[in-house]
C-alpha cells in the first residue's frame, strides 16, 4: 500500500468534530480545566471536575474571556469572519509571503481607514497581542561570552563568572554627556545593564503537552505502536534495532505508546546574507519520532529547544548551553508531567526520552566529545584503528578496509595493489554505550575559552596532530547525565548528507584533476614513493608525473562536462546544475549538498561510462548504487546485509584504483552507514537535510540584524501559535495545509460527470482549448479506453470466444482481432434486446463513444508528478515530458511484433498531447498521447554493461499514423522518467526513474513499484577486472601538469 498524504489514497488527518465554531473547539481542548470554575467555553465533552488546567496553557481567565470574545465577535455586522479569524488569515499571509512588520502595520492602517465600521486593530503590535494569547513563551538565560557557564539556578544572581571572574555584563557605552561639566549628576540617565550573551530557551514540557492538546495530532502520537509492521521492512525509526532495544530495556516506558521518543539535531548558520561576516548561531531542534512518516519530518511538528547565541560556535562548550534541556529531559524521564490527551479525553502521565543526536561530523565532535580531527577520527572504529599520516600531504588517510572482508578473501593477502601489507585484522569491535562510558567517566573538563584562544595565532602553533599530542576524548558528554543514555544503541548519528557531499567532491575533483581540490596532487605522489607502492605514479627526476587511470583524459573531459551541462531534470527535482559547469575552463564549481546528492546517485555514473576505464567505471557505479539504495525510504534487513558486503568490496576496489590521499575520513565512514540504518531506520529521519531547510527558514526570520537571535525567537514564537490555530481553521492556508508543489488533487469545482466508473484524478494546469478530434484520433483513443476498462473485460472474453469459435489461435492473433473488431462489435452487443435491460447506463454511455470535441491541455498534474507536453517545455530548463509504464496487456504492443512476450514490458515515451474525452457528460477520461520508443526490440531499447536502461527515440512505434496504432494511455497509468542524452552515441538516451516526493510505502508493493524502486544492480567486478588485479593499469600516457 502506497500512501500519499492529503490525497485520495489515504486520509491522514482525523475528521473535524462537529462543532460549528473552530474557536469553540480550540478553547474546548485548550481550557478544559477551567470548566469547573463555571467558565462557559461552548459545546464540550463531559469533563470531570478534578481535571486541572493544562500546564501547557497556564493562562488566566482574562486571556480566556478575551479569546472567546475575539473568536465570537463579528468583524463587522453580517461578516462571515470573526475578528480572530480575520487576523489569523492576515497573519498567515504575512508569514507565508514574508511581509515585514512595518508593511503589516501599513496594511492595517489602510484597512482601518477604509473600513471604519470594522473591528480591526490599529497596529500590528495590537494584532500580535490578540494572536499571542495562546503562545508559549521562552526563557532568557544570561551566559558568559566565553561559554564558561550559565547564570541560572544557584548562579542566577551572580555578577561575574565563577571560573574566570569576567563580568556578566557588556561594557557600558560612554555617553556624550559624561564629559560635560555643566551636566548635573541627577539628570544623567542610568544605563540599563545589558547581558554580554543570552541563551533563549524554549521549555520542552508545555510544547510536548501541546502535541496532545489538539485531537487532530494527538491520535498520531500512538501510531508507532498501533500501526503494526507486518513485513519487518524498515520504514520508520520504530523499525530499527535501537528503538526495539530501548523497548526491551525499559518496558515500563514503552508500555504507554504516548511516551515521546525524541531526536536532537543542531547545526550552526550565519544569519546574515553575506558570508564575509563571521557569525554562527546554533539552534537546537527536537524531533518527536512518535508521529507517522508523513507527519514526522514536517517542519511544523519540530520543536525548537534553544537558540545558542553567536558570534562563535559553541564547539566543545555546547554542554554548558544544553544544561536546561538535560535537566528537563531528566525530569520527563523520572517524573513525567500530567498531560491531557484530547483524542482519548483523559489525563495521563507523559514521559519522554532522547534517542539520539543528528549533526554534521564537526557537530558530532561537539556533541559527543570525540575528536574528529585526528587519525582516530572515526567514532565507530574508536581506538581500534591504525592512524596513517601522509607526511608530504600533511593529512590523515583512512585506508585498510580489507579488514572488513571475510577472513578468506583474496584481497587480504595482496600487498602490491594495496598499501604494501597483508591484512590480518578483524573488523573493529562494536562498542556499547557502557564501553564508551568507561572510556570517558573519569574525564573532567572546565568549559570555556581561555583568553589566549581569543587571539589569532599561527596555524602551526594551534595544531599538534603531527606529534600525536591531541586528546581523543575532549569531555564526558552531558548526555551521559541522562539515566538511559548509556543503554542507547545508537547515540550520535553519522550524517549521510554531508558524507555523500564530501565523497562526491573527492571523486569529481579528482576525476577532473582540479588543481585546487583534487586529492591526487604532487604531494600525494611523493607519499606513494615513500610508501614504496604504485611505481607508475611516482614523480620522475624532473618532478613530472603521469596521470592516474582514474583521471579523465583531456580529450574526453569536454564530453563528460557536456553530458552534465545538457542535462534537464524535472521541475523541483534539483537545481539548475548546468550553471555550475564551466565548459571553457573545464571545471565544476558551486555545488550544494543536494546537487551532489543528485549527481552522485544518478548523473555521475551516466556521465563517466565512456570516458574512463571499465574498472574505474564499475567501481564508481557501484559506489553510486550504494548511496542510492542506502537513501531509500524503505529497506529490508536482507537487502542491508547484501549492501554491507557490497560497500566493503567497493571500498577495497577503490583502494586498488585510487591513491591513499583520496581516502579522507568521509570515504571511510561509508563502511559504517549500513549498521546505522539497521539501528536507526531509514536515513531521511537522521540526516541533516531537514535541519538545513529549517535553518534557512530561521534566516528569513531575522529582521533586526543587531538582534538576530531575538528576531528568530520572536518570529518562531508567533509561528508556534499560528501552527496551533491552523490545526482548527482548515480554510486558512498555512504551512500545514498549503498546496504542495505538485498539487494533483482533483478540482471539485469542475463537473467531472455523473458516474464513478472513471473517477476524477489529477488536475490540469493552465488553460485548455476545445478542438474536434480527427476520426483517427477518436478511434484510437476510444479503443484504448474500452480495452482497458475493467467493466468491459467480460465482453472482451465473449468476443474472443465468439471470434475463435473453439479454434486454438495465438495470443497475438487473438489480441489483433480484439483491437480491430471489438470497438464495432461492442455497441451492437450492448444494444442486443436480449441483454439490453441488464446493462448499466455506464456501459451504454461507454459503448456510445466520446463526443467529437475534446479538451486539450499542455500540462497535467497526476500521481505526484508534473507532466508537461513537449511543446510546452520548449526553451525551458526542465524536462517533464518523460513517461513510463509497464504493460500487462497488448494494447500498445508493436503491430509487427510476433514474439511470445506480451506482458510486463517497460515502455518509455515522451508526452506529445493531453486530451480529455467527454462521454456526453456521464464521465470524462484524461489520456496522454506519447511518442513511444520501440522497446520491443533491441533497436529501440537496451540495457548496457552498467545496467542502465537506454532508449532510442529515433526508432518509434505506435506513432498514430495508422488505425491499429495505440499512442494513447490513461493519465492515471503514467509514471515519470527523464532522459539523459549520450554524448558519445547521440541517438541513445539513458532513462532515469522517479518517485513522487510524498510517497510513503507502508506495506504491499505492486510490481510497477518494485521496478521503479530497484537500484542499479550490483556490478560484477570480475567482469571488468578479470581477476588480474596485479596488472591493472593505474597510469595513462598524459602528463599530470599539462
């Protein structure tokens, strides 16, 4: 079963209770505890008198009465809006369109002046006061500028730091009047003390309680238990080993599915538009993993925990700022908090636990305390690794992946092709939380930045990695203060997003021999010479070096870059990558993380097929396939076991082909990613993409650049309450219900017919024209509708029996007769007096055929895709005309195809026309007319040596020129592909399959989905290496410096 949120496939939200006024429902669920005091909050469920007011909404009666008044007061006499509804809608417009506070005030001034009889606030400040009656506030906690301590709890009244005795306050600004002798001291205005640094902390308990306050979201907090995972596929963190182990270790906690599982994510960002200004703000975000996949990773459901102020990143001192959160998490674990569950109309004791952290690799250093800048940078290998320092390159390299192979693997005994040694080590032992705790339990650290670190020093004095003097554990992480942290199976996630980007950067710049970013430079060649390996790549007596076989030769570099430059991808799939490619200078620049994601998994393997030796191509295609399968939304344990074996083989082959300098820690970390998927579930719940998107949104909240942290806090505070309101006001467009980028919901305002035989699916985009169909077009289109309608199947079987009359004929011959004779036979059969009265009106209208006039569109959204005709996308930078389907009928089989295969064939096409057949108002059918490549023969379709689907659109079938052609398909059958042209063989293109962005596979998967989800097949390395690993060519006859 596939799930599209907010589509016809599933209803992901609870139906709104039958209360006419959303304000009454909101107040009913928010203020149940005030009912025993006699406050009338409208229609309500029966609530016991002993129920207390939500801790979440500790508001006084005045706020309640004012909220009720604003919610029931008409904007003006006869208006359909209440005062509160009007302000909410206006405020949502402000937030979604980015209006400034000043602009909002000007709009309110204009409305007040134009409609004096309306109850409109005089200013934006007054409007915000009304809306904020349900807001949750945040706490300001003063902090020391050098991150030594927080001024809270016992130190809340301290004036100086207890560690370095520096003042809590900013230095006073000198006033112009200070030097004027005539000024009286009494007239001097006393300056208010300003804290040097402020942590803005958003209390967690009330925000977790708010998840249960709204009945529309509360029921989803139990999804992870109530929705059973029947097939064992990993689709959600609850399916991973870490979640299951936590349930086993703490059965009391897991006994109530409403207890909340959280993930903590953090990263720094520059709030200013220019990166020349050094400033780093670190928000800390919490993700409630109880929610189902279609809600879990949506931005409105994230919880902002704190904003750690800049201008410097907290680094190792982040534990100082995490103290309030850790204290609250400990309370939520041991004591919990009384919470009202609106979906069950009962109070319960809610508890919460932190499952893991999500951060980039430097952030993992800060959160865990493990030093990620040494030869022991890998936290999974821990101390069971052998640091390898390259003296000329002055960097650590991470080779030795043969230790992960089976004990009898032939690579273990090879010396020449690797680092000159035999590999006898076993894989590193997987350490538990208890093992880690034993390593760090005695580490005591005084946090803060010593004064001398504030001054710039030369680089060679800051680092002492060469001498091995860097401490590996920087601290005992504050997370070990949580009683259960030591028992967590997965504590700090490796970030696939940044790992994939850095891996791609290593590959692409090395392939292009980029002088600045290549890992294969002259220093790397000298390191090979010191190691005594790979003699062909050593510098000669003149310091000249040959190019490695992994480098694209000069003659082929232009073809490689042209392939990438000319790629057009579907709208919203990726950015315009062609802007990052300079054909004149033969270089690539300015790639973002998502660009690297698309290039690594889809485009790079296609572009390198004809420009590099087969051994290099096979290895890189396999590396690409690894990331593609790793990033799937659903995986099985058996697939992950195979994937782990594949990545170990791939890394070993990379060590054969690339120099040691290529193997940065990011390359090495890929060997541990499969284990983390087994433990934590699919990667999209634990990578940094959702954090980066949220940080980009926070940047848009910065209105006052001198108080950037405060701007973010105030903006987020308002968005929290707007999210709450929008759960009740469905008609107000908000981030919860705003149309998606591909809005394929049917247009219910447009008449779709009186029958349900062909339900309305998808939505046209743009205008339409009404034109008469030619006789040939009408015949072909109507025939396809008939032969693919389930209600007509019995009549088709009758026709086959009648036409063959007991004779045995081939399937192809029978289908040809059906295609030719059935459209004329069917209406005669329907009108037969013997059965006419038993035939439904739908069948009769279908037999009658469509009207001559048909509507034509140039764009149509359906199945989660944006389809555009070839003529519509001419001159655009996107490609939305690719169509794919698997045929289980012979309706679009080749008219000259005599092969026995008549089903389960892939068909690739390009969208030429979109028509709507109108069966005289009874029902309407949308059809796509396509240019179909001849995939029934090798002339139009082939699978190359790298398992890519190649299509030739110079060899077409079913062009529509003849009556027996079938160029049409139903729009509901269409899936999207896009085509990458082959620069070497101009007639051929590689087809790349897509999946809708918001598709969640929650169970049964049909064959078509299996075809689409299939990753690049595993490469048979023996096919390309021929088991002759000792004589692989590692250099080509071209100078490295040319």
